[in-house]
């Protein structure tokens, strides 16, 4: 039992490893692997579509005499699921992709093919220009001419569009009306605001007048905006004098005021602020 744990085995003195028979396998031997189709393709024999991701039991082999930077390239053999025709494709490490080999055509590649073609053209041109300075000039003039043509075409198209553009009178009228309406509304709002401002101003002035009236009543009398106060002040004076302005008395307030003046202390208050002035006066 202890034997199985032994790490060092006994080699007899005449042991020769070269004499051990080797398992000789062919280099292009094939393995069976399970894989998924790496791209969409269509069988050339029966026209069946094989979509990316379809699973196959494939045979895999290393491609002989072909490598990319030392990387081996593998080839896979699958069978069309409908007609059993053999389809092969290879790995393509240069483009990190797979390359169709035969038995099917690859689908949905138009964009890629176009890009490749463009790249190839560009490369060709560059090579040509490197060797031939005249070609450079030629290409440049060609390019500028092409650009001019494109611009011209664009201008023409624009003009054509303008010519075909219809004049919509209805829409124009409607727009005009809307603008007018807007203007009218604005004017109205402005008027209202002005009115409000003026009213406020007048009220403020009135308040100021009330607070100042006991000190300088004579100055404020001519002010036209504050009518009630100066009159009241005048009336109080009139009550004291009872000479000049008795005929001038305005309709309601003056008639009441003289009656109330008799108690002398709390006379007529047409507004709330007048009592203050009178109190001060009495004081
Ligand atoms: Zn097929």
C-alpha cells in the first residue's frame, strides 16, 4: 500500500527513454468539436440559411503552411442541416474574425466589404502618389473639381426648392392677425399697469399729505391730487375764522364738519388718517 505514495520510481541502469515507442499522430489530424456558427451564411447547395449561433458538431484541423505571426490557423468543417453539404470556414486572426472558405456564402457583409474596398482604394492612391509627383497634382485638381461640382449641384437643388416653394396666403394672413392681436393685448396690459401705477402714486401722495398736513398745511392746499385733505384742513381753518371760504364748501363733507367741530376734540374723520392730525393739532 505504501508503494502508491512513492514519488521516485526505480529506473534500471539500462533504461533508455529513446527505446520507448512513441505515439505518432499525423499533424493534420482532425478533432470533433462542438461549435456555433460564427456568422450568418447561406448554403450554396440548397440555399438554406444558417444563422449565427447555430450549433454544430464540427471537425477541426490545423491549416498547414499557413499562420499569422506564428499563430496557427484552424479550419472547421460543418454540414448543412438541410442538405448535408459540407461547409468549411477558417479562423482569421488578422481581422479577429472568421473567413468563409467554401460551401456557403456569408451574409450581411455589405458594409464591411464597402469599407474594405474604400481602404484598398485609398492605399492604392497613396502608393501611386508616392512614386509619381505629377499624379499628386492631378489628383488634387480632380478633387477640387469634384468639390466645385458638388457645391454647384447643391446650389441648383436649393434654387429648385425655392422655385417650387408655394406661397401660402392663408397662413400669412393668419400670422399677421396673430401678431396684431398680440400687440393689442400688450398695449392693453401696459395701459392697465400705468393706471395702477398712477393710482398707487396718488394714494401714496395722499398718505404723505396726511402725515405732513399738521406742520405745513398751506403748502399742500394747491396740490390737485389730494382733494379731500386740503379741503378738510381748510374747513378747520374756516371753522376757526368763519370768514372767507364758507361759500366754497363742497357738498357733503363740509356740512358735517362744522357740526362736529363744536366738541372740538374729536371732529369729523372722512378718512382714517385725519384723526391723527386733529389730535396733534389739539395737543
Ligand atoms: Zn444545404
